[in-house]
């Protein structure tokens, strides 16, 4: 069983604590809703969606989170500022979980954070994300809103090796690193996303997670779901083979200490939560030989066995 040598930091975002030594806490699962192509979305620009089905999906995930003692964060994805406001309103009203404010457009992300602040839910909102393309103006806007939590995407096609991704965080040759950028934005709770290029390179990402936790002690994880779905489309993998392969893909980073996994469409929750729970339980049991036990009896190890 791997053991981290550096002191480990934990962050608390609303009702969830993330990070720590391997085996101490279950990982957090992050499922996406309102993403591009999601069937419940009828008009992505205006934010029109099937509210009944959205509520059902959130309810199913909440029940699985409770059943398996795996914390959850909701990844709210939007294409427009109007849609983001509506989605944030809905998620705040229909769940008590923290949520990512996620978009490819910085203006949409910032609008989402402002809406969360207006609703008094900024403590649940997580900016996704700060990366090496984030501008000084965006960092200033994040600080002005008062956001305290963010995903830091430590990934670049020029920095694929694990140690290179640590360098993205720390900075190099006079260039500010992502940690300094996050500090400028007033971010206190950092979730380090090490990025995934394709399915085979998930192994590199897993090693990068271990390197970040060993050197910096920060909560770290990744999002292998896009690579998994790209592979499914290319290979035309069907159920139940796809779910079995997905469980293995998501389980590998957990064995290297991942504190969170973005698992893709929220509709996958029924197979992702139990597979993650059993992996987490085995990791926690393995840590006993090094004298470590879960920090809470609400760990999957005690729920499943």
C-alpha cells in the first residue's frame, strides 16, 4: 500500500472534507449535469431543461452517496450566462451538495459564481477551473466575487510527465505557477486536477496525483471520463463491458491517492458509486498494515463489511 511522506492538507467545502493520507477518507465523486448533449437539456442557450428528470438524477445520486458513504459534488455545466443562472438556481434548490461552476467560457463561469453569491451559496460553489490560460482579469474577477474554492487544472500538452505537472503548479524560470495564480484570486480551497490526455495516459495522471500529494500535500484528482467516452465511441464498447472497464479506469487513480474523480454524466452514478466504494474500502483496509485507519466510521469500509 502506498504511503505519502509529505504532511497532507485537507480542505473543507461546505459539508465535505477532501484530502489527507491514503486510506483515511473516501474519495469524492463528481458527476456532470446539463453538459453538452445531455438529453434533459432542451435549449442550451436559454437554459430550458426537463426539471423532473434533473431532480430524479440528483435524487438518485444523493441516495447512492448516502448508501455507499461516498461524498459527492455536482458538476454544473452551462453554455450561456442565462443557462448557468437557471442551472445554479435549480441545483441549490434541489440538493445540499457543493457544486462546480463549469463552462468553457470564463464569462459564463464568472456569471455562475455571481449567481451563487446572490443566492447565499458561495460556500458551496467551486470555480472550475484556473489553468495556465487564465488571464489576470479573470483572476481579479474571481477575487472580487469572493470565491474561496476552485479546481486548479495542472495540465498542458507541453507538460505531460508527472514532475512537469508539479512544475506547472510551482512555476518555473520566473513564470508564476498555478498556485501563485490561485493565491492572487483569493482561493483558499484548492482541488488539483491533473488532467487526462487519453485513456492509456491515465496511468501518467495517477503518477502525477501521487507526485503532487507527495511534494505539495494538496488534495488531487482527475477527470478520466472524457477519455473513457472517446474510447467507447472509437471501439463501440457496449454494456456491461463498458461499465466494467470504466470501474477499472476510475479505480486506478484511487490506488495512487486520488481524492476526487470527475466521473462524467450523472446518469452513470448507479455503477460508479458502488465500484468506487469497494475500491475505497480495499484501499482503507490495506492501509491498516501501516497503522492507518479511516478518520470516520462513515467510511465505505465499515458500510460494506
